[in-house]
């Protein structure tokens, strides 16, 4: 029996972020669109030198249609400021554009995207990279890093370094997703990961100078 072809997003041939964001609303590249309120595209300046990639929109992002506006996003913004960077100079997006969740009473519980879903959504991230042309990409968490690198990383050993993409020449930094800091094993673990995220953001700033 022939192998069923994998579905994948099919973005339009444009580098207009507005047109890409509009087209993403019609994406059926995987089944996540069926239970999400909307596709949540990236946000930020087209001239941004740093692109930060997260996992996927959460509950608040899904409802607002904007990336990083929930608790994890608030923590990220604090870390960006502490690192001496401006949010206005950063493009924020996610590897997966639709919120994956399961019901738990009246609450929508976050579900980790599968590798198939990450791959299906990757063309949107590629188009964002093509439009922005960032000097540095910061991948927060395993899902984002998998999408950006094309392989599953080990954050605990690969973060804090600058990885050079052989194909694009992009500088890539892997770090902790703010949600991992919020749900740390204990206060010590959360404090350590927060300090490491700030250090990684400072590393990105240093590489721009």
C-alpha cells in the first residue's frame, strides 16, 4: 500500500507579513485548526534583527490572536527588558500557529504538538524567516528548536551557545521556554532557568554588536 502523503501548510509566495498572516487563517495543513479559535501569526517589526520562536499559542494567545500575551509572554517580556533588549526590535512568533489543547472541565489544557504537526506548520515559519531575515533566531523550548534546527535538541546541553545554520548562515540560540520556568520543579529550578534565559538573550544582544 502506498504511503499516505503528509499534509503540510502551503503559504502564498509572498514576503508580506500582512498577507501571510491573512493566509494563515485559512490553513488546514494539520487538524489543529479544527479546535483553535484562529491561527496566531507572528508579530513585530519586519526590520527586527532578532526573531524569537516559541512553541505554540496558549489559551490567551488563541483568544487574542497575538503571540506571547499570556503569563509566559509576560515573563518573556520581563526577561527581554532585563537583558537590555527592546521588544520593539524583536519579532515574536511560534513554531505551530494553532493552539493544541484538551478539555478539562471549563479549562483548555495545553497539549504538546506532535512532530507531524511541527513539520506541517514549518512552511509558515520558513516564510517568516524569509520575510524578516533575522540575524539571530532564539528558539525557546524543544518544539521551537526542533522546527528551527530540523532535529530534536537537548536544551540542557545545547543552550548558551551560538549554533550556525550551514544552509542559511543564521545564528541560532536555544533556550528555555518561559512556560518551563513557570512550571519549574521548585523555586531554585525556576530561578536557574530564568537566569539562563536572560543570559541567552544577552548573548544574542552581544552577537548583534
